[in-house]
C-alpha cells in the first residue's frame, strides 16, 4: 500500500530574529504534519514495516480524549472524557542525503503521558511526565537514502490526575538538523545582574555539544533591541562551557505596562564557517522580594494580582493552540491580572512566550505530588526516578523568560505532614533549582497550617506559599518565618455558574440544578468569598499578593459536585453529569462571570461598574430582588426604570455576606467591596451609574428581555492567518427583537462553516452537560454559546451561518490571509 512520507529539507539559511525565549535553534523544522494515529494497543507498531494505512491521518498537536464521548465511567473528577488507555502515533519521513553527518534530533514539547519513542524500530527513550519537554538525538538511527519511521506509544492511566490532563502528543514536535558542534538544548542562559538607567549588564552562559578538539571554535554574540537594532556585540573563543558579559546602553526595561524584549543572537563559528545559530529572547528587569516591603519589579512596588490556570483550553481540550492561550491571557489582563501560577505543572512554551509579550509575571510550578500519592496512579510513581530530571529540565527550558519570576517546587504536597520527608525533599528540590538559577526565588503552595512551618519545611524555600489561610497572615506565620516573604499562593475557591442566580441568597453546598449561584459567595468547606482575601491583603500589605483559584474554569474537578461514588465503576462520579470546574471567574468558553467584575473592581483603575443579577424575573415567585454592584468608583446609584433607588458609597455602605470557613468564627462577613440594594421587581430597565468626585464616569444597564427572536454572531477576530491553527471565537447570542440578551434562553443553535476554515469546537460554559465539544450544534446556556472556527492552510473567505428553530438566523464572514 502507498505510504504518505514527509520530506524534510535541510535548512541552510540563518534567521535574522528570534520569536521565542527558549533558545530554539535556527535549523528547526516543524514535525507536526502527516501523522497516523490509532487508539488502542497494537503489537509491532514500533517497527518500520508496520502497515498503518488504515490508521487515522492527522496533524499535531492532538488530544485524543476531547472528542469524547462523555461518560460516567470515565471519572467525572477528570472530566468524564476517555483520556486513559493506550494510543499510538506513527510518521514516515525522509531526510536529505546531505544531512548525513549532521546532528539530528527530535523534540517533543510535551506528550501525555508515559511516552515511549522508537525510530526505525530502535527504542530511543521513555519520558513519563506529560508536561515536560524532551529531546532525542536520532542521527545514528536514520536512513539518508530512503524512508524513516518514528513511532510513539502513550499510555495514560485512569486515576492518574486530579483534573483533566488531556491525552496524546498535545504539544508541538520539532526536528532539528545542525552541525555536530552546536549549542546544546537549552544551552543558552541570559541574565541581567546589573540594571541602571544608563546601562545594563547582560550575562551570558553558553553550553556547546560536539567534538571541539579539531576546530578553533569562536562564539559571536550580538544583542538586538526591541526595534531590531544591534546594540552590543562580542566575539570570543568558545569552549564546552563559556561565560561572558555584554553591556547595553540606555536599556529599555521589561515591565508589566511595556514588556520590552531583546534578542541575543549566538553564532558558533569554526573552520571558517557558521556551524550553528541560536536566537534567545530576553528582557532586562530586576526582581526584589522583601518580608516587610513585598515585591518590586524594576524598583517599583508591585502587588501580585494573580490567578491559577490549568493547561486545558476548554472545548479544545489540552491540545496547544497559541491563539486560545493568547485569548485566555488577554481576558485575564482585562480582569486586572498581572501574574499567572501554572497549576500544577510546567506550562507550554506558548504560554510563556505570550506572557513575555503581554507583560504577565509567571510562577512556574513543577509538581502536584512528590512521593505520597493523591490519586492511585499519580506522578508519585515516577517521582523518585524522574523528579530531579524533570524539575531541572523545567528550569533550563524556562529560565530565559523575563515573565518567569518564581519557581514553585510543589502544591499541597502530602509530605507536609512528615517532618523528615518533607524537609528532605523540599531541600533537595530547592537545591536542584538553585544549581541552575539563583536569580529567582523558590516557593511552594502549603495548605496545612502551621504544620510545614513548625517542622521547618517552609523554611527550605525562599517564599512561603499559603493556600487558603488569610487569617494566618501577620503574627501567626511570622512566629515561624520571621524573615521569609509570604505569597497567598491559592485563594478563595469561590464557585459559580455564569448567569445563574438562586434566591433567596444563602450559603449551600450543592443545588438540585447542579449549578452554583453567581452571587459570589458559595464554595467548598475550605473556601471563602473573594472579599475576605481582599480584606486580609489590605490589612497585611507585606504579603506579596494573591493567586485566585481560578482565573478560568477548566475540565474536571467539578467541585462542589462530582464527589466520591463507589457504587459506580468510577471513583468520582457522584452528581453526574457535572464534569468541569465552577471555580473560574471566567467560564469554560471565556465568557466572564460576575466574579470577573468583582476582581476587576479591585485590580483596575479605568472607571467601571457592574450590576447583577439579570432582570427577567417576571415568571418567578420572587417579588423583591437583591441587587449587587461591583465598582472601582467612589459611589454607585441604582435606577429601576429611571427611578433612583439611592446611592451607595464604597467602603462605607457594607454588604452582609454569609460565610463560614476554617477558623473564621462568624456566620457572616461585612464586605466593603460590594454595594447592595433590595428592590421590588418591575420589568424594564436596571441601571447603575458610577461616580468619581461627584461626576458620572461609568454605567451599565440591563433590560428585561422579551421572547427569543434571533441569533446574533459576534466574532472576536475577522482576519485569520492560513497556518491551519489560527482561531476565531464566535460568540452566539440569543436575543429578543430589540437586541437584548435573553438571559434564560437555552435554544439549540446549528452551525455551518464553508470556505477556508472548519469548526474546531463548540461550547456554552455549562459545567453539567454531556453534549460533545466536537460538533456542529450547541444549546445556549443562559443566552450564550460559542463557536470556535479554525483556519486552514489555504487563503480565502470563511462563511459562518447559525440557525435555530423559530428564530431569525445570522451569518458572518471571516478572511483567511497569508502568514
């Protein structure tokens, strides 16, 4: 049978600028196209002669589980999707004859998980951890005058994680063809140890691979500023390990507001020719952490306004899409976020590249578990053998990113309860990090207090991470750590469903609807409303800041639903079909919940005001409706059908919130961070106006919607790039005749996409549905759903049409252009 073979051309041209901070090689080719995939184990699939002609053809990145189907037997705690089992990937390819004698390697940015790799039937390596990048030199295994075969076997296990991990080769794959003497993988390390107004010192360490004995190696270094202008250079003799320093005049700093990025071009010269070129993006900036003064970036006090983010992209699953990550971060920035914690694993290259570009600080986290298990088949099975290698590779890969400012060695590690093991492992991991990077502090997310502080475990790292302990800030923690800074590494864990409002307002654990009210007060036993954390941080300005659990909803962990149910075949299948998170300030599709605006009211300066709930209560039994406003203005006026219900002053007029958590000994919290009224319901208009210095500066209005009458499409981007991965997120609104959103609508919408693109996924933000993501239809959830359109490789137009029975349809056009 005819076999499709990818032909790789030896690239001889040298690129003129870098696009990422991970020291990627110039002689690099994407290895994503033309793979074959089979779900299930197959004997002999690693051999070159194996017939894979009946296997599915696809391009990477790929998450085999996101296609579903959802099923209660697949463990709701992990998303109810079939991520476990065995999967095989194969690819046939050719390399040019002139590549013989070169150093050829294949790099996997990540494969989920327990990857085994063969080339031409030869086993080349095994990497268990699905979140880590790994590379193999395959030079001596290749045929240079014929076809080659690479095979990858993945075997993720059930009950191996506490959330949805995805499955498959879900990150990018690369092929590098270089001279035998070249810069090693992650072999460039750039720091800026001295930064002043007029000059900055750029310190460079370079590690080479290959036989240098017969060549007079020179290393040429050249620094380019953010405009692409050469600003510093030097040529020196090259060794296996070489260190040097350059000076940059009038440096442009990497800041949150203006993240200026420089490029270091490293050229390896030998025998009168260029052997290798590596381009490394970096930023010039300083980091300072103080027990009493908090965190400063470039000498400017900066409070961490952070969120924890899991790695999945909602309806797209775990497969990497640069645009999906970019959109997620842009939405977070709109909320006022300035930092991300990569919970609880090393992130993708794309996330760090984008944080470099957008001005977002990153706490990179290594592990969710060490030796003690949280789930039966977790990473603890591999930690003893692979923990050192994985955390060191994480640091090597990510240490040139200016956005990275902390290394986290773990999250809620169960060794917190064991003084001997906890202290020993924490000290080891801290040492591994410091052996490779002393320019950033280490941290760890501790959720037991005072255990790891009393035992000394928290003292093994630079910054103590406190999860859900706002009442321990100040004297309680200072008793054990008088000198170490503290960060609120995980906070609040408030849960909510977008557009859902349960009356009367009361704190409950679960609800028959399998939804959670969006009055922003519900959470599991360890949780508390955001207001409590705001107050604790305001009282203790020395705390570096907080990381909210979470910025976005994510697949799996459907707390407060999805608990243990051992009567079923699964383990966490109670309350099915709840199968994804309610924790996010933004839902799974990227639609902001009300809580988004509560954080925005604390974290942004541009005047804003938000009001909740919706104003369609005409068919309910509730005659008086609690109204809540979030604002960064000084006062807010509420108007119902044009009639003023009075002004409230932020910080003076308090709102009572029912709350009970941990050591908090009261049944309510008086919040100065939200304003509230109770008004008789009357259909029409609900309007809030925010005032500063007595003048109106912001407003928001909600109108009572009539019956659903039309579908409305709103694309976030109308121009896409023809790279087979670019995305447009199309918001689908169910509106009445006047264009008001129908906040209770659940109409089924059917989609067609024609031209130079396809449907990538659909969704609606409902955490309790088994409707598939890979489909051409979706029910609205509280008036909204989402269509995600992906560009192909060809240029041209895309026509989208949305139809719903009994409603006026809508269409939209997109344009796909050349890269």
